[in-house]
């Protein structure tokens, strides 16, 4: 009975094989059709992205060209403004030479009667010059900006008594680090402080009235209501001497510089200190300093007003106020 069953099944399987092949071919065709549709979609998307990228590139190029034109226009405007500023400075310089500001001594003449009464009570002895200098200041030219550095207030200076080319920069009105540039070129050309050496002071300074003189830094330190003059050796970085300034109830010496209480200055005669007190709060006072010991040699009450003053210096024993 077994062999007869096998012979009967063979005719039944023969029609099933072509049907399976047909289904497989249909499946393969559907997959190929789906892949072709996806490839077509990818091609369309790729074409669209390429078009958008090309449009974006053209847009960016147009913006860059416009920005370049604006930059050139701004540069031309800046150059034109610089020319106008320079012309204005020359005109101001010319006007100042034609109409110089009245010196403080003329104020003294207008207030002679008032000064005579107070002079008898104060020990404002006449100063005897140590040298025969007779230089005077003819005029003060307009301010010129050399460089923008650090804080809005501060000081840059050179050694007033030597031939050194070093530039000393005091950034701010209360700090303890002095920047030292080897020459004016490094100070004006480089925006960063990498070209500068740093000197760390033992005490912080106050104000902007400091001075470099004969290899020493004379700077002002505040201790409560009183002020000290510190003499600092720049070579070995040590404090040589210090002295409490013998003035009571000090006030800012310049009306336009509220952080400066003492301005140390130097001329052919030596060191000077310009200050102000509440006793005569309208005018400045002047003191002669001994550079070695920082002792006060003489003191004067001047007729030079503090109001609208921004700075002061001494030349040949004469006080000049800016």
C-alpha cells in the first residue's frame, strides 16, 4: 500500500511549484518598484536641497558684498572724521595761542586785599630758588589721545629726572600693580599688556598724583583720613622711606578729579606736593618736599582755584594749573 500513496501525491505537488515562483516574482517586483520610488524621492529631495543651498550661497555672497561696501564706507567716514578732528585741534591750538588762559598770579592781584590779611597769619615765606632757571610755559595745547588702556582713570609717566625711555602706567585710581613698558612704541602699538613688566607695590595707591623721579616712585597711600607719601626704589623693588603728609582735613585737590588728594610734581628745583584742605577749600596749597627724607621744607597757600581744575604741575618754582 505504501508505494501507491507516493505515486498519488506527485501529481498534486506539480501544479504548486509554478504558483510559488509567480508569487516570489511578484514580491521581487514590488520591492524593486518601492526602491525605485524611494530613489526617485531621494533624487527630488537632493535636487531641492542643492537648489536651496545654491540660493543660500548666493544670498550670503550678496550679504558679504554689502558688508564690505559698508565697511569701506565706514572706513572712509572714520578717515574723514579724523581729518576733521585734526583740523579742529589745530584751530583750538591756534585760538589758545591767541587767547591764553589767565595765570593764577592775576587772580592773586584781584584778591590782594583779602590775601594780605590771611598772609599775616600764615607762614607763607618767600621761596628762594636753588637754581637760576627762568623757563615759563607759553601755552598748553589741546589734548591728544595716545592710547586707550584699562580703566577710564589712571596715569602714565616717565622718569622726570632721567633719560630712561620706560613708560610707567598706573591703571585706575586704586591699585597696587604698575605696568612698565620699555619704550613709547610698545606702549602705543600693543593693545595687551604682554609687552609690559609688572611691579607689585607693597601698598596700594590712591588717586593719580604719582611721580617717577630719579629711579624712585613717589606715590600716595591713604590710611583712614590721613595720607602717606611712599618712596619706592624701582631698581630693587623696596620701600626706601615713607612720611605722613602733615595736612589736616584734606579734600580732593582738583575739582574735576575727585580721587586725587595729593599731586606730586617735579621741576628743576626738586619735588613738590600740590594739595587742598577744608581750611581754604576754594584754592590749592603747595609744599616743597625733600626728595631724600620726604620732609616738608616749606608750605604755601596759593590763589589758584580748585574749581574746574583737572591737573597741575610746577616749572621753575611756579605752579601751573590746567
